[in-house]
């Protein structure tokens, strides 16, 4: 059934609809995720929040992301990618919208506790959406475009933070901080896009034996009549695969590769937590000027994601992942070591941080799609969810590690100091370096291999102990 898809030379308008829906979904999802930072700016002094209360509010979404990725990823393999896409969009939107009813400082429930509770579920749904939308997009495009197209779905993700900043600056003065949470219901509109535009993944439908529906989904994507697509033979159609997330542990090489590269998020979370303060200290500028520079950090991140999306299909996942991870690590380490060096009036630190964010932010356009590719077909969403959930531990490891490295007692947002720059940035560089090495040592090359080819090779025993498999043929 999939031969016609693999022979496709040009993407159709319907395939671009899937890509656009996933990209917009990621952006709106992360708009809700980042919104709390702008709300806190309004309530921090008004409610006299302690450091501990603020920390619980901020960390709660990260804590929810780990089980959310695991649960929704598994559900994507059980009930389908499309249904979970819809459910996670509603999960995020409703958990955000209900915070409009947050009690005051002395309400029936302390307001900070109400926010933390529902922020947990924002993170729960946010991670789940990422766990299914990339596999969904990948399963609708030909093999030779899979890396590039899946990478494109991540390009708009930084736009979620930009939307949050715009809402905080221009909407909050008129609608209040509670009104911002109503704006956070926007992802619910995504459900209409999904229901109207997007059918279920043909590969999921084939796996569960719904071949006629799979043929219709493929025909929709390819803009052709269903009768033009040949149904599989009866003996093939009879083989319906079941799935259990526990099967993930039968593939240790996939587990090592996916989880280790996903943990590079630790470096990204850490540097984004410090970067504005570091600009103020090193460049001797005001916080407003540093915030302006952050716009260019976001722009470079988007450019980096575009480059990385192209690299993954041109050079292959392993080489691209290694190169972009190594460049991220080197730029981060050099930025720490040379933080006080200027060439004329140009700060070497500023230049290196910009380079680091270009590669560091761009790396997820390779890592995100890759951690869905290294699993058998029946476990793709489960595997994506598991490894993405492990990667989300970086939101805890990053702040905690920085605090330990610099000797701070603030474990959620340790304060940046000039004396801490070198050890702190070396610590963050490590997470990019280990991801780069993991691509080479544990990585399974997926460029040019269809999802079915990868599935067959894993079933045939390619997922043997990682260090042995790393030297096997075909890598």
C-alpha cells in the first residue's frame, strides 16, 4: 500500500496541511507552557509569594511533562495518533483556561497551589502532544523527506514564547493576568483543524487491521482516488500487531540512543535560564537591552532549526546529530572560558552565545524526529513519549546541577554570577557533548530507510547491546 507514497516526488497540499497543523500545534502548546512566566510578573509582589511557592508553580509543568509524555505516547500506539493529538490539545487548553478561576492569595485554596496543580496538567498535555504529532507527520510523508519535514514541525516552537511575551506586554494591561489564561484556550481551536483536516495515520490503521481506512487516508494525502491504491494481500492483512510499552526495554540500543540525545535538553534549559542575566553582567547593559537581544536569540534558533532540518536528510541523522551537538558544546564551553574577552568593542562571549543558540536550539529539529524513528512501528509513539519524557528530566537536572556547580542554594533558578560562568557553562556544554557522542556510539542511522525497513531490522535483532551493535554493518 505504501509504494506509491515512497515514489512521491512532491508533497501535496494535504500533506502540507498536516505539517502546518503540527507546527501550529507546537507553537500554541508552548504558548500555554510559557504563559506562566508572564503571569508571575503580575502576581509575584501582589501575592507576596515566597521563593518556594514561585518555585513550585514553575517546576510543576516540568514535573507533569515526564508522566505526560510516557502516558500519551503509549496511548498514541493504542488508540491512534489523531485521537491523542486532539486529546492533548484539549488537555493543554482546558488546564490553562481553568486557571482563569484561580482564587486570590487568601482564597478557598491558596492561589499559588491552584496554579501549581493545573500547571502540572499543562505540562502533562504539552509533552504528550509532542510525543504524537511528530510520528503522525512522519507517517504521512515519503522516506527521503521524513527528516526534513519532521524537523520543520519544530521550527515554530520558539514562537510560543514570543506569543507569550506579546500577550504579557500588550494584552495583560487590558484584560488582566486572569484574561491571559482565557487566551490560553486558543489551542482548543486546533481541535477543529485536526478534525477537519487530518485523518488517522495510515501506518497505525494498517497495524490494527483497518486497511480500507488506511487506503482512504493515503489517498487523501496523495490527492488520488482510493481505488488507485492496492490493498495488501489477505495473509498480510491478517497480521495485526498488539503493543505494550514494556516492549521498549527489548530494544536497549534504541533506548540508549533516544534517551541520551534527548537529555541534551538539560543544556538548553540551563542556558535559557541564565542568558538574559549573563548579557546584563558581561555586556554591561540594562535588562531591557538584554531582553531585546533575546529576540535575536529566538530568530537564530528558528534559523538553526531550518538548517538542522535540511542537514538530517542531506548528511544523515548520526553525522548531523554529532556535528550540531559538538558545535553546541564547543561554543558553550568557549563562551564560558572567553567570557571576558573583547575584540575591539565586540564581545566574544556574545558572539559565541549566539553561535551556541543557533546550533543548540536547532539541534531539536534533528533530535525530536530522531527519537521517534529508532523504534519498531508498533512502538513509535510509545518510544517517542518515553525518550522525550526522560529528556524532560533536563528541566530538573539543569537547575539543580547549576546550583550544585556554583554552590548556590536556589535549586530552581540559581542566580548567575560572573565567577560561576566558567564551571556553569562547562556543565551545560557536557550535555550537548554527550548527545553528540551518543549519536555516533549508540545511534542507528535512519536516513533513507523507510519506517518498515527500520521495523524489520529491529525485529531481526539490530537492537542488540549498544556497544556491539555500534560496530555492525549498515551504521
